[in-house]
């Protein structure tokens, strides 16, 4: 079986060598440098453009490709405003302090926490739905988020 493949391998190798020689000797695409340009036409065009600089300036201003009226666009472009229009801000939760439990450590019962149904008992340092409990005293609780701070006081239904 080895003897049957040997002539085929020699033929393929010979064809590969012939193709390599053909590409090396005669390139597939014509490669040549562009002809040199004489210097006299360049000088003539430069001199003619100097004489008509005022005309060229007037032509450029009259054909302003950006804005014909040359007035700013109303409203002004603001990429941050476009982002605000696409994504409405999430609603701020309505937090209600139901009660405070004095103790070590103090706790508070709060209604309206995001991701929580009903009331929730919280302590200082708890993080619930992006809201952090900062301080708990006998009458008030301080809760902070990224851009808002709530100071909640115990509701007293008998006071108007």
C-alpha cells in the first residue's frame, strides 16, 4: 500500500513547487509605483488659491453643512437627559415607623420596606432592599439610601 501512495505524493509535491515558483517569478497582480507629478501644476494651484481666499471663505460659510440658520438646536443635546427619559426612576417607598423596642440592641418595627410585605423588625446596620438602618433612638429611626435619608418618628394616632 505504501508503494501506491508514493507517486501521488511526488505529484502533489511537484505541483506545489511549480505553483510556488510561478507566484515568486510572476506576481498575480501588477505592482508598480505611480508616475511622479511635476512641480509646476502644484505651484499654479497654490498661487490660484491664494488669490481667491476671500471667495473660498465666503463659499465655505455659505455652504455650512451643519446648520443653515446657524442657531443652536432647541432643546440642547444632553445624553444624561436621554437616559432619564428611557428609564423612569424607581418609586420611593413610603416608610412608616410603627414602634420602637428599647433594649440591647434597640429594634424598630417599620412598614413599607421594599421587597417586604407588611411590617419588619429591624436593627441598626440592617440592609433591606437598598435601605440601611443608620440609627434607632427611643422616638425616631434614621434610614438612608443612595440619595435619600429618612428620619421616621413614631406615629401617634391620638395627635392630629
